[in-house]
């Protein structure tokens, strides 16, 4: 999961790149933009550049078909920048020149390219530095209403950018450089020319390692239990907690995940299994991720997700009951005389 709330924009430069096949050229700025004096602009830019990445689950890595990472241009220049072998200005220019060379499809739109040096972004629980490369291709017209002479006047602004609609972007996080870095990518284009951003310019492929598989599965399963199951089954909070505890216990006691084994040991019910398989398939399509039937369980990912698996029954403002297992030792009922719900707990020893 990507968090940007504490991120800082430590450098920003804007270039423009055209379509090479249309004989459009690129235009390079001579220096970065100073936004330190502005109280509003940094937050707007963070919303524009970084907010779209907060919902991404898929993490990519750079690669090259020849298995030589340094032949990947963006990886090569990014590594030089992170290792302080080239400066921010030089890095941004090299990136834009490479993007121009990759912009050969006749339908690729020209646009501004923002190269941003980022501090204090968080990815998978680590606070790290990163660089971002963002491209704006689509402009909009905005109406502006303002008070004047006891009434209101109307104006407009053409070719403006909507800060809630990032066209293309990539964030390269300064970690695991020898494996191709952790790379997050956004591309809102759904046409044939869209492949150039990921395939031609960046040359990336999904990381899809044990950490990613473990974390993604536990997130999707938790959402399934909390959001979907009660629509099909009569369940109370204790039932949900039991299903979450059983899944967490599976991941804490196994070294390898097996999909059929998990379904039999944790879900058990054929209808619930079918619903979960449908829910997983929807998640794959919505978040562009792929679940494997078998994978090694990453303990670090399990520990990270364990804190989000709530096992507490909160009863009004009077009681909080921690449930660690054995659902059969908890009974729920309704007292007609008091007109209140109750839970009955069975135990052997009091500590």
C-alpha cells in the first residue's frame, strides 16, 4: 500500500514532449520550479500526482528483454540519480528524451511531463525517497464564478488541468534497486496507443512475489468477509471474527499457500467458496492483480496484515471482548425481559 500524506516535493521540473511520428518535438525547461513560497500549490500537486496511487495494489519492476537491467533507459538514469551520479536537471532531461523516442504511435498525444523528486513516501510500511514522472495529455475548460458590483460575473479558463484526473504517471521508489526497484504506474488511456507508457517507455512487469501475493490475498479475503458474506449468510460479528482468525491462523502456521486447502480448512462451505472465487476474480479485474493458486507465504506480509484483522467485539461502550479462536465457545442470544442482546462465553480458567 502506498501512502503519500507525509510526502514532500523536493524538486519539480516541467518539460513538454510531442509525438515523434508527427514531427512534433520536445521542449526542455532550463531549471526546476520553486514552489516553496506557495501555501496551496504543493498540496494541489500532491493531490494531482500522488493521490491516484493510493488505491494501487500491483507493484512492478523494471526489466529488459536481454535480462540486463542497465539496458533499460529509465532504470539506468534513475539509478544514476539515486546514486547521485547525475543531478535532477540532467535526470529529467534524459527521461523526457527517452519518452520522446518511445512516442511513435500516431495517436499518442503531446503533453507536459512533470518530473518530481519525492521525499518520505511510504510503501509497504517503509518510509523511502522516490521520483515521479507524470504526463498530462487532456485539458478541460472550467467556468469561474466570482462576485462583482453587488452580483456575480462569469468567466472561463481553457486548456486547464483537472487535478483529479492524472493521465499517466509512474513512481519509482528507491529500494530493491538490484531487482528493478519498486515501481507504481498509472495509465488512464484505454486505446491501442496505451501500451507505449508501460511497454515502450518504462519496460516494466509485475513484481508478483511472495510478499505481494500474501498481502493481496489477505486484503481481499478481509474485504470479502466484512463486505460480502453477510449478504449471503446470516452472520454476526463473532462469526466474521472467527473467519478472519481462521484465515490468519492458516497463514501463520503454513509455509506455503494452497488455494484448495485454504478453501477447505477456512471457508468450508461450498457456497461461500464460490462467492469468494467470484469476489477474487472481480478484484483481479478492478485492481489489475493476479492471484496464484500456490505461493510461498511471506511472514513479513502476514505480520503487517495481522494488525488490520480486527478480533474485538465492541459491545456498546461497556465491553470489548477479544476473540482469538473457538467460535463454539461463544453464544449469542436475546433477553426478552431486558430487551437486550447478550453473548455467553464458556471458559475453564480465569486469569
